[in-house]
C-alpha cells in the first residue's frame, strides 16, 4: 500500500507574535496509507480540526511539511486547488454552507468548480445523492426546506461528488439523533468500502470509531498521543482514560472484569467480539473446572 | 485575510491605560482629535506624536500594531497629500513647474502636515480601541450620553444595539472565514477571475452568512426574552464605572499635555 498523506514535523501557531498566541499543533509527524479508515479522537482543543484543515491547504503550516500523494502542498508553484479536489473536506456543521436554490445544484457546486462537463456533473450528483440516500424528489427541493440530518447529507454529498481520493469529515454526526448518526456513519462506511478511498473521520464518540475505523489517531494537547490499529489503541484503555477520553462502554466493562482478576482479552471494543470473548472465557472456565 | 482588520480590535494588557476609566479615555481621544485640528503646526504635530508615542509605550503595545492600524488608510493619505501638493498655491516661484501643474513650497508643507495629521488621528483612535474592550467602550458611551435620556433619547437601547453589533463583529468574521473555507474546500475561486466572476463567487459566501446572521439574531432575541430583558428602566450593572484617584491623576496629566499642544498655535504658524 502506498502513502496518501504524509505529515512531517508539522507545527501550527494561531496569532503568532500576539499575547494570545497559541500552539495548536506541536511538531506532529505521521502518515496515512491509501484506503485506510482513520478515526481521529481527542478532547476539545487538542488540535483535531486544525490538523485536518492542513490536508487541503486551508491552513498553512507555521513550520513543517504536509505531503499529499507525495507532493508538498506549499511547494513553489503547487496548485492548491488541485489538492482541494484530491482531499475532500467536510467541515463541522456543513449544512451551514448550503446556498443554492435546489439540493442538486448545491451538490453540483464542487464538480462545476472542477470544470467538468454538464453530463458528468449530473452523473456525479446522482451518484453522490444515492450514496447518502437522497431521493430525486429531495434533490429538487430547496436545501432550506430539509431537516437537519437531510441538510447534512446534502453537504456531505457535495464533497463526495468531487470524487476525492481522501475524504476528511469533521464530526459528521455532531448534533444528530442516534438514528441520524448511524445512518450517516454507515453511509460513509459504505462509501469507503465501495470506492476504496481513504477516509479520515474526526469524532468524539469512541463507539463510532470502534465501529467504523481500522486505525485510530489519538490527539492530546497539540500532539499525537497514539496512532495505531483500533485493537492496539483500545487495548490501552487505561491510558485513554488517563488522557481524559472515554472508551467504548463494553471496553470499560472488560477493563473492570480484568481488574477483578478475570483472564479475558483487553482489546475488546465491539459487542459481537465481546460476546465471543465471554463465551470463550466461560468455556475455558467450565473446561478448567471439569479438569479439576 | 479578514483577521487583519484592526477596527475595534482589542489588545489585552494590564497597563495604566488599560485600567483607566473608559469615559476618560473616550473624552481624551475626542479632545486629542480636536487638538490635532486646533494646532496644525509642525511643533504641535511633533508634540502630539511624541505624546502618542509615550502613551503607546506606557500601554506596551508593539509598534507594528500602529503600522497595522495605519495600513488601510495609506491610499487615502497618499490621495489627499497628492491633491494638496498640486492644488495649494503659494507666494513666489513654484518649486517645480510641469505642464499645467505647479508645486509650491507651501504645497509640500501642507501635504506633509496633512498626512502626518491623519496618521496621528488614526493612531490615536486606535490606541483607544487597543486599550479598551468594545463592551467597556459602549458602557462609557452610555454613561456619557445619560443626560440625554431626560429628553427621551433611547440611550440604553442605543448602547445595547452598539454592544450587540460590536460583540458580533468577531463572531461574524469567524463565521465568514468558516464559510469561505468550506467553499474553498469545494474549489471556490475567491481571489482570481474577472470582476463579474469575483462578484458571482461571493454568492456562495453571502447567502449562508446572511442566513446564519438572521438565525443568530433570532436566537439572541429569544435568549434575552427568556431572561426577561426589558430595556434600561431600573436595570443595574455588574461592573459600575468608577472614577478613581488614579483616573483623576491621568485626567490632569492628559489635560496639561493637550493644552500645551493646543497653545503652540499662538507661537508657530501652521495650516489655516
């Protein structure tokens, strides 16, 4: 697999030279493999949003380099706009950026900016709308007539329609009801599986990350605390709790059980795996009991 | 970038100028502007600039902040200076004669004095906003306009409107930046193209911005209703403005300084 994003010694300072200068990112280095689904977590103010707005050149690093597909975003003569189509960024509460008369036109805004011909634009609008489950009837409505969850899906479709190679989403499920959360996140997962593109998902919910991502990047105080597979990160549940982050409820239960002295794995973070682990532990216990 | 707008920008600090009663600062700034017009001679201007430099030093505001506040008005200053340079006629021979344009020694003097005066004016008013947060400043305006309430002038409502407007400038700037970023992420081209293209490119930013401004106004009105806001009648404040002994000393110092500067008009000839 090849690297799609590479970050080298990236630092970013807000308001440099002012009394309220703050270091939002402090010498960060990591890389993302093409096709990964990376969950980014961290407490509020740990630098998640600042970090992701570096991937398409909305923020310029104070120092360090950001490479996308092997090319430096800020190299002399680099075309920033081409990186914006390469790395599709869905910001927090993206429904506030809708402006067109109809949803279809709004989704077409990105593809039109790419200079595609009308037939291709329409094809992409249809395709992106299908991914997020928007009916033709909804597409012809004004975005301002839709519900919050529907608006959010229109905004996400607007980025998907650009066919980026990396899709970055900043808390796409924030402020939605549980059903809306599951719908949007499983649509994103579905999109990831069908297109094979790289997805970076910022989320506050450990459950969501455990369910959808295969790697986790944990941010803490402008730096990276952990960056590993989901299993390995949740196996360090105690460290996560120490960073002020939560772990999935099922992991918490297993952590307690381990503390009580049971011999069960530490990297349990989904319900199906938890059921298997308990059955195994029970079987071992009964088997052991029979031996004795 | 939008962040570079310095109008009403506050530069937090703990100097005596930051602590000073905002009413005194407001009145002193107005007096300073008047003095700039009363004493438009080289000595007076030099003294006003020296006073300003001293005040900036006391407030511990870096020099580059002054330059930042002067940057937007550079075209205006150059424009007026150039006009004066060519259109002021003086006695005697012109310094330069070119086609129908004559430059006289007086013209040069006028142009320089005028440019310096405008710069001093902007730097002086910027000092007020750097050292005083907008909210405190509106408190001062409300307090100073209080006597007008007797004439049924809606002083409190005016101050509240100003407070809300000032309070929402940074919020709206932040909001604009967010929306701009969101549309840039979708490939919007904001800083290239022909004039009409650029105007059209603003639509995707202005529409969401207006919608969010209306939404905010609605939410704020609702929140104020919920807390039983009913205007100025009988309303008390958490922070009362108090004129302390320290403020009084500041008043004396600034009055003396401004009177001295104003008096230079009787000794040094300057602009009319």
